[in-house]
């Protein structure tokens, strides 16, 4: 009786169940929201997968939103043979791998200088790198197009002697536009590394290159892996620059190869869906391979405060 009376008289004990109920309701609402967003995100992928297994004659007769009579892999085989996808996969590899490696190397070196070395203009340079991401790519298309037509390079870099219509040109443009974001991310992460590590390396006589390559860069492995995953996805999935700065059809990346499946009068959307799903396989494999490092890179600093 005394305990019940004390509970009724104590305002804190009466408010506690109400707070717990509100917290539980907010948690349930958050989970429902995340489930809804996940379903909305998966609907286009599942629908594309559903369409890719249906024959074109069936969907043209019954419509895409209908129950299937039978499923087939013929759309995948036809997409692979008609568009020469293996050639365009190779083209994407020639652009994506060098662009990702060069971007990570240059951005990590610049981030090391801006975050681990003290000089007068490091903040101004970091702002300059970051500001480069604020300008839309479409605004620069005309001057860049003219620049690529006028820029001459050695023939071992480009067969036509120009940056235009060459793999080197696409690599240069991707590195240029991705560099600022990577410098911003890596410089902020490198600032979280204790300065005592650098001071101990300096006492031991380590050079600047040694401190960057053997000391700082290994500590940034999660951030570098997360950026590598994002860069691979962005560069591999690029369509804008591949169409604008590459005129030879056989040299274009995989995203441009889907145009080869467009008919003059009739477009087989089933085969295009199958080709799009096959084109997405490399990015999925990259994410699976770097999943642990990618998640670790995204959660960096989440427990600090």
C-alpha cells in the first residue's frame, strides 16, 4: 500500500511510462518509414527483373503489368549478343579502374598536405577544392567540348592525338570532377588521426613521403575503401560524359551500349531491362567485395562526441 501511494505521489514515476510509450511509438514509426522507403527503392529493380524474364510478344499483347504465362532467359542472351556487351564492359574497365586509382592517389596526397602539414593557405585550398563540386557539369559542357577538340596529346595516349574521343579524355574529366569531393572527405578524416603519430615519425627521421605513404594512408583504409566504392559506382554508371566526349560507338562505356538496343520504330523494353541488369553486376560485385570497409567508412566518427 505504501509503495503504491508513493508511486502515485511521485511525478517522475508517473511520467516515466508516458515517455517510454512515446519513445516506443517513435521507434515503430521510424521502422515503418524505413520499410516504406526500402520498398519504394526496390520496386523499380524488382519490376525491371520481372520484365526482363518475360518475352516481348507476351508483354506487347498483355501489357507489362500482367501475370506471366512463362518466363525465359532469352532476353539476357539476346542483349549480350546483339549489343556486344563484353566489348563495352572492357571499355568501362579501361576508364573506371585508372580513373578511380588516380583520383584516390591524388586526393589522398592533397588531403595529407591540407590536413597534416601546417601552412598559410591550406584552408583556402580546401575551400577551393570543395567549391569545385558546386558547379553543375552541364554548365561546362560547351567550353570543355571545345577544349577537348583543341587539346593535343601524344599518340600513345590517344590514337587521334586529341583528348576528344579517347579513353584518356574520359579519365581526365572523371578525375577532375571527383577530386574535390574525395579531398574534402579524406582531409576531414585525416584530421581525426592524432598528431602525436606524426610527431613521433618526425622524431624518428621519417620524410614527408614516408609519413604519407607508410603511416597516414594505411590508417585511412576504411575511408579510402568507401570512396573507392562510391567512385566506381559513379564513374562506371556515367552516361553524360561518355555520350558527349566520345563519338566512336565501339569505344563508349557500357552505359552507352544500351543505346544500341534502341530500335528505329520498335523498342524491346524487355531486352533493355535485361541489359541494364547485366550492366549493374560489376558495381554490385565491387560493393560486396568492399562491404565491410564501405560500412566502416560511412560510420566513421559516429561514436565520437
